[in-house]
């Protein structure tokens, strides 16, 4: 059975290899990323071979898997890029130190004003977060799960960033 799957895989790969590689190249910036993505696609195809039900041609099935791998790659890349544009660049230690030295520091005044605009639940979460409490402790205090706290913090950061950007 395994040898049969291997033969089917290799035959289909020989027929579709260039097309699959080109699909991967659309989602990457350089040749190395394309090769990595192509290889990840092949691993996924190979691991899925026992589940192939021949409802479509094996080539179509391989394209679908490759495209899904590429889309996941793109989603991860976008998330990774978005992480660099967030409120984490304003560290809590810097806020407290700068507030002591300069109460009129405009970015921090803007941040405080934006926090004040949040609803009570969000204010509580972000206040605890800015006090550098771990999610587990915040979840115990607020009464929500750690995952829920993490999601809320991410959403609150986004709200605050939008609010600050509007003030600038």
C-alpha cells in the first residue's frame, strides 16, 4: 500500500512539479522562500496522500493543498508584519519614567486620553496589562480565561493605536 502511494505521489509530482512551484513563487519574495514553501507543500501533500479520495484529479487536489499552504504562509507573514505596528513599542517602564520626568509628554497624554475612552471592562484589562501583570493573573482578577484576556488585550491595543493615530 505504501509503495503504491509513493508511486502515485511521484508520478503526480513529476507531472505537476513546475506548476506547484510557480504557485508557491506567487506568494513569496525570493527564491529561498519559494523553495521552502514548495517543500512545505510537498510534505503536506505526502502526509495527506492516504486521505486522497479521487473526487477530483490528483493534480487539482495537489494544487488545493499547495494553495492552502501558501495562504497559511501569507497569513502568518501578514500577522508577523502587523506585529511591528503595535502599541508594544510604548513600554510601561518608559511610560512611568517619562511621566515622572515630564507630565506633559504628549504621546503619553494621548494614550491616557484614549484609555479613558474605553469601556470599563477594557479599561480594567489594559490597566492591569500596563502594570505588567501576566495574563494568568489578569484572568484570575477579571474572571475570564487567559486566552480571552490575550484576545482582549490585542483588540484593545488595536483600538488604542487607532485612537492615538486619529489624534496625531
